[in-house]
C-alpha cells in the first residue's frame, strides 16, 4: 500500500550527497554532547523546579526528575541505534520513513514541528520574562504592552521576537558558528548550576524535606479538563502530591528534557555519526539528569516547597536566604542560558523541515542549502519567522504541555521502529546496538505511554486536532508530491 511505502536506508544516505542539498559535516562528539546539554539545561532548572514542587510533588520533585530521565534514557538507547545506522537529518521522521512507511513518517514529522517550534516559542517567552525582571532590577521597566502577548496584559512580546530573530540569524550563518556560540553559553549555564548546588548546600534546612512525599490532596490545578487523563480514565479523584502527584509531575518535568532528541537531527552534520551520535545522545542525558536531581534537592531544602516561586525558583530561594547577589547571578545565567535552548530547538526544527522538503512532502525549494554557509537557510528563516510570531502574539502558557505529548509520541514511534528494522534489515551495519531488544524498546514504549496518560485531557484534545490538520495536509499536498512515490510510480 502506497501510504506505507518505505524509503530504504541506502536511499536516505544517498540523498544526503545530492548537490544543493548537502549539509556540512563539522560536528564532533563533544559538540553533540554540548548541544544536548545546551538544550536540556534551561526551563527545567530555571522555572519548572519551583512550579512542579509547589503544585504537584513537593520535595519529591527530585524523584519525578529521575523517573523522567529514565523514560528519556530508554528512548535514547533506541535513538542511538537509529542515528548511528541512518545518519541523516530529520531524526524520528527519517527513522520512521525507513521502517514504518511514508504516512507514519509524515505524522511524526508533523508531530516534531509541533514539538520543536512550539517548544522554542515557549522557552523564548520564558527568556523574555527573565530579561524583563533583570531590566527591572536595574531600573528599566518595560511597558506591559510590548512585553506580553494579547490575553496576558499586553499587545506584543517584543523581547521574545527579537531573541528568536537573532538566534535564527546565527543558525543561518553556519553550524560551526552555532556550535561555538552554544559552547560558550553552555559553559556559563553549567557554572551557574554548579553554583546553585554548591552554595545552596550551606542554606539547606532539614525540616524542609518533611514530609518528603506530601499526602495526596485535591487542588485547582487538577480540576476539570486539567485532570490527568489516567486519573479520569480509571475513575480516580484527581489529586496532587502523593505518588499520583509524583507521576503527574513526571509529565510536566519531562519538558525539562525536551530537545535531547534534537541531537539526532544533526546526524547529517556529524563528522563520524556512527560513533558520535550515541555519545552525544546518552552523554548529554546522563550529565543533565544528574544536575537536575541535585538542583531540585538543594532548592526544596533551601525553601519550603509551599513557598517556592513559580517564576524564578532558584533566584528567589537565594533571596529568601538573604543572598540577593547570588540571586542576581542566577537570573543573569538564566537569561544567557535560555538562549541556547531556543537556538537548538530551532536548529532541530529547521532540519526536520529540510528533510521533509528534500523528500518532496514539503515544497522542494525549502530544502535548498546556502552555497556559502552550508545551512538550509530557507527553512531556517521561515521557521524562525513563524516561531517569532508565536512567541510575540500568542499566549503560550496553556500550550506548553503539547510539546511534551508531541515528544513522547515521537519516542514511541522510534522505539517501535528499532524492533521493526531489526527484523526487516538485520544485515545493516549497526555501530551502536540498543541492548536487550525487544525488551528495551517495549519498556520505552510502555514508559512513554504511561507519562502521556498523566497529561491533562485538554492537552490530548489539542494534540488530536493538530494531528488531524497534518493528515489533511499530507493528502492535500505531500502524497501527490512525494519523491519516493514518483520513483515507485505510486503517487
């Protein structure tokens, strides 16, 4: 059936050598690890820690971070095999095309557009909030009309727009310049995180850890359409805190790890993808999971979880301890650090767009590579403008969880794809092999589905609406213009 026609691994690799569509291989294993750390350390540490501890899990938020990392780790083992076997831009989209077929690949590509573009917009809005707060500290107050979108007290969020456009310019100039900017900012971010861990240890109060897992209770944050789907399906009274609160928190802190899979989208720009991709994926996840767990334990020890700030929990915890200087340094680190999160999410987004265009599922002119910079400049600029508009004019607070469900869905498909490719193409050379197949992919699928079930009902409804739109576009354009369909005569 033409909907499930697959693009061979060999053809995918051959397409990377086409004149005018060839990306520049300039990234080392270290560059990929730094990319991963750069995108993961951001909103999770600087914002989510306080929000999730206060509303969902209490001091046990550290458990939620660790469990979310385990879910990502299972998926990372599957991604590593695919990325080293099919070193082509596009991440889960490309992997799905080689295993499940064109239509499932389109769905995943459409899903990744949701994840990466919306994720970049959400993080840029978070950055704008920190930047406005810092400016306010030095006596410069931005009018609400130009620092908030409609519906949130303003007309347009100009700082968020300017950030996205600046990051887009860097991405157009070349992957190596992008990696150098990222490396410099990651060094600052990691230093700030280590400062929080080391300095915060001196202000921990043991009483703040009691009770470590607060008793379950119903709160406004889990009422109505905001209730986790799992609790609704099984007739459980929606609650926060307790173990159900910890599970619900996993679905939220999962946003902290969003983007580690972006490392896989850069496979085509890696010097030695068979060796470098597994190192980049697994290495960056291991480093950041350790830092997240440590930071969350320190912050809830410094300040009672009920009093944590939901906007700037790290900085405000030090203010509460009487050390405003530390708080200012942390805020500066957050402003600088969130830049790379937007940078790498947009990097991944443009590569997915590029891969879909090169396959004919999007207009082919989007896959043109700049003759001097070696980057897919058209797709980068277009997605940059779209994300800037989202960040500047659309209230995104209600949509952030869509990023999580989109990522988890991609993880499920990649995990299934590993098992399928092992059966259909056992002879393919695999520089990295996912251990204990099919057990590891099955555990990855079950873990991702469990986290998805802990997302709110309204998030599921928005996700399904986005998928329906994607199906209409595929049958309206993609299927009729597919290059694979043209080769097989099955359009």
